[in-house]
C-alpha cells in the first residue's frame, strides 16, 4: 500500500452544540456555518481531484439534506458519526446500537449511501462499540489512537486490572484507522468558553499546517505504506484564511509521493495487503 492520506471532515453542524445543551442562537449559528462552508469545501476537493470521507451525524443529514446529498453526489464517502453527536459512553449497548441504526437510516434515506465506516463523536468509545459496529456491518472505525501511521484491527474484551497489568483482548475484523488530536483542526482553531474553562483555539493556520505537513513528511520518510488521517470540521476549517491554508497544505501534499484515499478504500487495502 502506498503512503496514504485520509482526508476526513466531521460535518457536525448544529448537532455538536445540541449534544452539549447549547441551543441558543449563538452556538447554533456556529453550527449553521458548517453547512454554509460545505460548497466551498466541495469546490476545493473537486478542483484537486481529491475524494474525502465525511463523517456525518444523522441529525445533520436530517437538518441539511441538500448539503449531504451534494457530498454523496460529488463521490465522497459518507460514514457514521452518531445521531446527535452524543458521547457513546453515556449510552448503554442497546442505546448505542439504536443511535447508530437511526443515523444509518437517515444517511441512506437522504443520500442513498450505505455507510460502512464509523467515527464516534468526540472519539469517545465503550467496551461495546466494536461489537456494535460489527453488528451494523461496518468495516472500519476511525476513533482510536494506539498508533499514528499504522492501521490495525480493533480489539474486544480488554481488561483494566487495578491490581495487575493491562490485559489486551482479541483482535476483531474491524479495521482501526488511527486519529490524533494533534491532526484535528478543532483544538487548534476553535474558540470555546464554558463555565468550566476556555478552549483558546485561534492559532495561526500557517503554524498549524506546518505541523501537519511535518507529520506527513515523517510518514513518507519513515513509514512505508503508512496512513495519515487528518480531521477537519466544516464549521472550523471553512473560514477564509483557514481555507487558504488548507489549499496550500493540500497542494504541498500533492507534490509528494503519496495518494489520497477514502477511509473505506484504505481499510479495504489494508485488509487485502494492497
């Protein structure tokens, strides 16, 4: 498998704020901007011939069907991301399954696309998540961080023993495409003030994308066949100065000996050893 970039977008829109109980007009408008930015993101990808993966909550699909249909019509992959961006650790197994089934039904109804991958909201995870995803027919997940450039098979049955070493469970057929907060635009750029603290964000895009590109260059040099998963959010990356920085970053990546693939194509290539 050649060195690969998986360019991913979490199209959370209003669901991100609704999951936090922030439904006054201010935070809702921040989610609305995510939908406003979708056409410019699709244009950027079309101009560069890049196919991406969009992780979309069911709530976003139901709220913005035209934008989600446009993503599918442009040939991009659509994958699961909860229904209303709910942290799965707050759900029992049945609720976790029901939430994903509801989201999948919304995606299929609006776009005709059958999702085969998943990213948990906020990269949350439970002991049931892997089995839930396998029951849903998912081929991969992209929420965990055990490696940086190496896909692996997600496990079930881990045990955190307070009186002994951590006990690793058994690998499953679910491919894990690892992520990282350091390769996510949200903590880099998004300003958020709550009663419990402040996420400062608002960093210089040139510095952030320089870090991103260094990660890509390290992979190209040191990890043959590596995969670098990059995470963006339309309501974050869609601002003008950040879009310009993203354009420059993608153009630099296109000059390097690597390929852009969807998460699904990457997971299948990993499984097939291709």
